[in-house]
C-alpha cells in the first residue's frame, strides 16, 4: 500500500448518532488531521453537528462526501446493519475507511468489505476501541513477555443497566468488545463455541448472554454479558500459570492490576500444590483517552500506508466468532 | 415423626478435619444440646478434639458412638465419598443424622440415605449452610413476597485462590452451595443443564466451571465457580422484573442489597422501555452466625420431629443437579 | 427587586480559564438563556472560546461587555484575587452577577460586593457548586425533616493528588466547598475556629489543612483538606442522634447513603447504651449535573428577581469563616 | 539482663475479660511457652477460662499466681486504671511483665512501672499490638530504607460504631494504637500537641477526637478517632516526598499499598511542579496474626533477656503523648 496522502489527512464522519460526534471531536483535536465533512440523513443530527463544527461541510449525501477529491478517509458510525454496504461504497470510491465495531452483521458481509479494501489497496480499520486502551495494551505486552506464564483462561464481565437495543442483542452490542480483545490476546481462533442467552425484554433479542470458547492451545474464555444487571462491571481477567491480571475499566486509578498469585508445586512432594498469594501491582498507564489513540492510529495508518492493529482481517475474525456464538444462542433457545 | 427425645439433645460429631471442630464448638455453645462424642480415625485429629472438648467421649469407632443409647443424633463431616455409607449406618442405628453437603456423590447413593431416613422415621438434614444465612433467608422472603417481581435469572460468582482438592472438582466443592440456594429460591427443578469446565492443575478435576440451568417457569441460572482466580467473590445476584438484589458474603455490612432497578414500559409508546435506576437498600440482618443457626435447627428438628429446611429430599435434589452438570462437564471435555 | 428582564436572559462569561468554558457550555444548553459574550484578556483562551461558540461576541474588554444594553448578567470566573473588584464593576454597571467561589479573599472585599449588589438591586450569586448538587440538597432535606435527629457533627474529607496552586492554599481552594455546605446545613455561624496546616511544596501555601469549628447549638465540624494525598476522597459525613449520612461524590451510584446507626439507651438500665446498626439506604437522586442546575438557578433568579440560594450574604459568611480559619493557620504556623 | 529462664517459658494471664482469653489461646499455641495460670476476680470469667484451658491453674488471687516459683512472666489484661499498680506487683515479685496498652493512665504511673522493671531487671513489654502487625513492620522498613523519601506527614483514621466506654475516651481507647505506631515511625517525640473532641453520649468522655502533633524534624501527624461513625476505618497514611503509603487494616488482601505519587519539580522551570501518579503496589505480607507475633516476642524477650520492641520506655512515651493530648482536649472543652 503506498502512502500517497499529504501530511494533513482529510477525514469525514458519516453517522452522527451518539458516537459520531465523539469521533468528530477527536478528528478535530489531533494534529495532522482535519475534519472535512459530517454526514447524516437525520436533519436534526446534521444541524447539531454543523453547529458544533463550524466550517466543516455538512450533508445528508454520502455521494457528495465521496465526490470530494481532497478527502482521504471516512469514519463510519452508522447503524450496524448498514456497515458493510456503506463501507464498500467508501472503499470503492477510493477512500480509506474506519468502521465502527462490529465490521458487519455476517461473515459474508465482512468478507465483502475486506475484499473491497484489498481490491482498492485502501486502509480498512475496525473500531475495536478496547484494543487501543493503554490498559489493554499493557496487558497484551505482559502476556507477550511471558510475565503471566502460559495463559489458562480469560473471562470478561460486561454488565450494566443499559440501553435496550431493538436491533442488536447483548452479544453483538457488548460482546464485540470482549471478543476483539480476547482474540487479540489469544493470537489464535477458537475451535469450540458455546453460548446461552435469555430474552426478557424483547422477543428474539438476548438481554443476557453467557458465552464460552476453547482455543487450540488449551486456552478457554468466557463472557458474561448483560444490560439487565444491578452492577456496572467492565472487567477482563486473565489467569496464567505464573500470575493473574485484571483490566477493570470501572476503576479510576488501578485499571490494570497484576496479581502474583497461583499454585506452586511442592518440591518435596510430587503432585502437591501450595497457593501463592503475593504482591499485587498496578502499573502506571499512559493517560491518553483510547478514542483519541484510535483516531490517531487511523490517521497514522493512512499516512504511512501500514495496516491498522484492528484491520479488516481482525474485524472479520471477530464477526466470525460472533456469528458462531449467535448460532449457538439460536440453537439453544427455549 | 414423633418427638420422643428429651429436652436436652445429645449429639456426636463424626469427622474432625477442618469443619468438624467448628460444628462441635457450636453444639457445645447452643442451649438444649450437648456434645457426647467426637469421632475420627485419625489419631492426631482425635487427640486435638479431645483436648478442646474435655469431658466429651473420644473414639475412633463409629460403632462405639452408635452404641450409646443416650445419643440422639450424629453430625457427619467425613470426606464426601463416605457420606452415604456412614449416614445409612447412623440412620439404621436409629440416630438422627446431619450430613455435610453434598449429601452423596450420586443420586443413587443419596436416594439410599433418604430411604434409610424414611424407613427409620429419623431426621435427615443436609448441611446446606448458605440456606441458613440470614441474608439468604431475607432474600428468599423478598422473593416470596413478590418484592422483586417475576424472577428472570439468578447468577452466582464463587471465586477465590483456594485449596486445590484432589477428590472433588470446583462444581461439587464450591457449586453445591449455589445449587442448594438456587433450587430453594426457584422452588422448581431445572429442565435444561449445561456446563463447561477446565482442568489446569490436576487431570480430571475441574478448577474452573461455568454452569447454566433453565427452569420450567422461564427462570435461568448461571454459576461461575473457580478456585484459581485472583478475586475473592461469594455473591449471588437475582434479577427480577421489578427489582434486583445481591447477596454478597464478602461485604462486611451490606451483605444483602436490593436495587430498585429495571426497565419500565413507556405508557405513551408501545414497546419502548426506560431504564429505572432508583434507590438501593441494605436491610438489617440478624447478626447470628449461619453455622450456629444451622446446628440449632438440627437440634430443634430432633426435638420437634419436624422436617429440616434442608432435608433429605432437598439434599437429593441438589445431588441430582450436580450429577447432571457433572455429566455435561464430562460430555464437553476436550 | 423587580423582574424587569425579558424571558430570554442574555449572559456573558468573563474568565475563560479551566472553568469558564464549562459555564459557557451550560449557558448555551439551558432554555431561556443565551450566551452573548465571552471575555478574557488571554488571546489564546479567547480564540478557543470564540471557535467553540460561533456567533457569540468575543472580546478582551470587560467594558465592551458591560456596554451591551441587552445584556442581563455576567458570570465571573476570573482568578480569585480579582473577584471583588470585577464583581463591583459588573454590579455598578447594572448587570446581575454570578461570582465563582469564593466571593472574595477578605471579609472587607466580600462586604463591598454585597453592598454594591444591594445598592443596585441586582442579583448576586456565588458559585458554591456543591450546594446545587442533588445529593447535597437531599441531605439538607433529610436534616431539615429531622430524619437524622439532632446533628452532632459533620466532617469532610477532600483529598487528592491535585494541582498545586501558587495563589491559594488548600483551605481556600478545596475548603470553600465544604465550608459553604456545612454553613448551609448548620444554619448558624461558628463560634470557635481552629486550624492547623503544613506547607510542603511552597512556602506560605498550605498543602494540607485540618480545620475545626464549633457552633452555638453544640454542632461541631471538621475538615481534612489536602492536594498531597494518595487517596481521592470527596466526602461529607453527618452524624446525627438518630441516624448518620454520607455524601460521597466519588461513588458512581450511591452518592448519598443514610445509615440507620447510632446508640440507643437501654430502657431497663439507666445510662447504658446499645449500638444499633440497621439498614443503609441510598435514595435515587435527580440525575442532572450540579453545574447545569447552578446556571439555571442564576437565570431563574434574574428572571424572577428572587434571591439565589447561595446569595451574597452566603458568600460573605463563607469568606468570614475562611478568613477566620486562615488566621488560625497563620497563628499556629511553625 | 540475664537470660536465666529455662527454654520453656511459663506464663500467666491475669484479666479474663474480652482480650485475656485471646492472649491465653496464643500462649498455649506457641512453641516454647506454656500457660500456667489464668486469673480473674470475676468467678464466671474464671470458670469459663478454666473450662477452655483444662490443666491450667485458675485462681482469683494474683498473690497465688506470683507465689509460683516456676512462673516466668505475667500478661496483664485488666482494666486500664489497674495496669500500673498490678504491673508493679508483678515486677516486684520478680516476674517479667506484659501490660496491655496503654501502660498506665498517667506519666507518673507509667514511670513507676518502668522504674520497677529496671530495679528488678525484668522484661517490661507493652501490648502495642499494631507495632507487631506485618503490614506496619513492612511500612516501617520502607520508611527506614528511604523508599518514601522524607516523611511529610502521617494521618490515621480509626472510626467505627463501637463499644461506648465509661472509663476511657476515644483518645485513650482507640488512639493509643495510632500514637504508638506514629511514635515508632517518627523516631522522635512531638514538640507541639493540639486536640479537640466532643462528648455526645456521656459527659466528660469524648466520643470523637481530632488530634494533631508536630515533630522537630518537620513531620506532622493527625488522628481522627471516633466510635460514633457510620464508617469502619482503620487506616494509617504516610505521605513522603518521594512516595506515599497506606496501611489499611480493613482491606482483606492489600493491607499495605505503596503509591508512586507525588510532585516532581520541573527541570526546565524553577518552582513549577508536575503531579506524578505512577504505579501502586501491595507487597506480600507475612500471614501470621499480629497477636501471635506479639506473644511470641514476649516469650523470646524473656528467654533472651533482650528489650522488647514495645518496651517500657516506649509505653511511657505513648502515655506522655496521650496525657498531653488529653490536656489539650480538656483545655479546649466547651
């Protein structure tokens, strides 16, 4: 991929619901990027964005955006069901494309987007925001350095009393984050999937999901996802053979903690183990907002022509696991 | 069952490992009961107990204990695999019997103990300790009174860095508590069971277990059990249609909390819901130790001839679910 | 005071450091008010604000702002040492005035501002933000309703690792919040003041302050203030004869908790007390941001001509206590 | 002091209220010591102890205890007002003496006990339990090694809803712990004392105490003590020029935490500081109970003839500070 773009990357944000304005604000804030367009077919959302970003082009027409020759890339934050079709239009128009997670609602659709990016030699990045969190990156570095030993299992708890969604269940809405992180930490694809869920508020939309994965290396992973819970938890725990670690996004200061805990084999007695409960440490993390780092990474990849950390292949892998878990949910419905 | 025993109930504690001395101490402490015997075939454990309970008979022979005509009942805290056989001997000797949880390692064995108790018209009580916790009893009362509305689901987290066991996996060792509580709260038997687990420290002994149950009423339940975890959690959460509640045994003061949380249907718009996040309340709980209440209950049942809250039928139901989940664990092993 | 202003209140924000833009954003957001001017003598801050609030007048001249006949009021968020002089200019120009806390750096200066407001019959409001927090308002209502019984004492902990200030010590910077709340809860002025502090980072600027007050009714209050602490605490605890309560601004959901705790006199034995540790309850609080409520209150008071909850007299009382405590700090310096 | 005692130290526990039986249990449990006597003039307490410790002499007469030629030492846990007189009797009888904290109710009395120990060349140890806590010892080691830099200040929070005492106020009852720890960490005596308190439940007995100390080195210390509080806190925080640390006895696992926090002077700009909020670490602590370590230390000192960590001089220093703070409390009473 050649880095033909100028130093200043010109970007558009398409989709101005809850999340789009946050992306737009970060595009404005980072050096080396400029916001050229905001786009939405909802007139009210467009007007509010236009007021917030004076001097930026505002339109309800994606075609008008894509016709801008000076534009380098588009950040798509439209409803999930539109991701694939719109991303393909963006990429086919020769623009680099950032797509909010999940990349698509099916493997087939996700593959189409990946193919379109490859065909046009464009950057395709998926908004797996947690992968850009300094705490998750520090956790990934610990694992890569062998600090936790062999990774036995990973489990996540993503619980709150949240917004009910009519078009996505808790697996796709909440679990996409965890699947993306777990796959990136695992570095391999699961070979066994299991999921159970319950639909209390709307027929066919799971409010609560328990999902399980097994990987070839022996690693296992479990997700507990719910938007119908009294607790607010956003936590990923990694249990390794040497140490354990937790990334807890609800903590103000100790978002990442490493526990020197585990079982040690007794040297004097074969097969006996002693629990070791040693020091716990919370390292200093880079204080930058993950969203800022994510948007900077997209601009950097456009400039350098390098593949994003959460590239199309990564987005496809996540959709493949979500689709597999969804099939398990449907298979096991009452 | 006739209450033929005298006012002072004479009891023996059989099995003096970790838990037996605690039971013995409580027998000594409660009014209306006396400790007549301590029994174990380990000479050291027996000597320590004899020193702690001067004046109490100490023997390694269960036959000697059962030959005591003045003895009313026996509390069994021997290894789980011995529960059924020893309990049948106790009951056949005409003594009332308390058995530590779980009642047995199979449904067949548990049924045998239940039959023996029925044949001899003796009290059979299983040590489902959590059912005697004032916080769990208050939670049960809330549910029975409809304060939480219809119960959607219950999930438990029982995690720690604990003692590795060679003869029991995390399901039987940790999960017996949760299954007992969930069945007592549900008031019905599950119709669907699923479980996955992983054995990291010893072949064939799950250190980590995820279990799922569905009930005829629509209730679902999930257990996350592990003795290989950096966190120490002992928590049961109940999500109802009107309110939610958590029993958290790691809290010092707020062991039970009721959350006025849920989704309310909008009156003006069919099918739209609004999240309601209202007051949270932690009621005052009876400060008595659960173990004390449990031992008192056993003595009371002997005196009155009434069935214990956690009677043999309850113990059998718990073993039936554990056996079913164990089958799922084994079916789904790698 | 006559409510001569039109329905739409026209406001200016003067001082565009850290806090000013937040005020401006809220002026823009509330119905019934409009932002007419932003003003600062720092060119960079002014340019940033002008970009954020397109269509709003931007000037470095307070005179230009005050010359606007259509302007109803000014919100002053300039450095504390300038509060009194600028507020007097605003009020003398016939504009209503909101001043960030504390109102002034001396009782004499604060009195001058109060007099200027009275002379011109203008609204003078001091930005005691915490008094507008729904949690503090609910706490005040509990006390007023007698729910806590007689108030024995109040203590606050306001600790963090914060910004070192060169022009204000921890008493004036952090303690102004607590003094304002405590005086409003007490409804009386203290008769005894004591304070000790230590200056570690800069000579003559206390980083850590302990302050004590006694009130005529018997109430006592204590402040622990520090910007040199490993913990982040923002908490006010009220101990009453019947119940106790804590407003903890670091809690996400349970910002206000009422504890049914205290000592009960035994009826059977004169002078003996039994500790009562009953239920704890966290009521639902209005979810609106305190800053939004504060700005709305200023606009409402301008419209209605009524006195603000934190009016000039209140601001003067707070400065009087701060000045008294400052004298104690200086008297007791090493 | 010569170590004339045999390898097995023979000990008596005098005073069998709440705390005495705990001491007795630990005497029994440690190797190299034996419990020869339990003594109390309350017949019920004596009978209960006699039952708990079969084979141990039980008497209401201290003279009988002291007449035992084989007895090496006495642990006194009688009411505080009796400490000095009884300790002098013990020491004058040639026995080594452990006295619960505080050593006495006045400096004069404490000096008398110290003199008696010196005259008889006996071990005198005061039960400053916290000084034997592995977390406090680790904290002291950190300070001694310079890990925290220069110590700026220390503050303690010792709050609960506790037992009202008729014979001791919160300063003597709760604060003795903190004063002992602070003096041992400081290694110097305070030159300035200030204290304020309030008596709500009983005239002349402070339920709530705020105390302040300044030391020659520049160190300051503050205590917040109360048995009339909704919170349960037992915490000592140390703020140093390089790092900060907290010993929090309410934490289950992280009792000691070191925070890499502070202000760093900017190298490019004289007098400007930047907040540094780095890693936090909770080291592994020795898991032994402090009470066990304390009793072992007394037995070791008897055997070796060495001075205890909390010797008579230490007990005297603590009483001197408590007496000084008490004078401030009384001076400043309403």
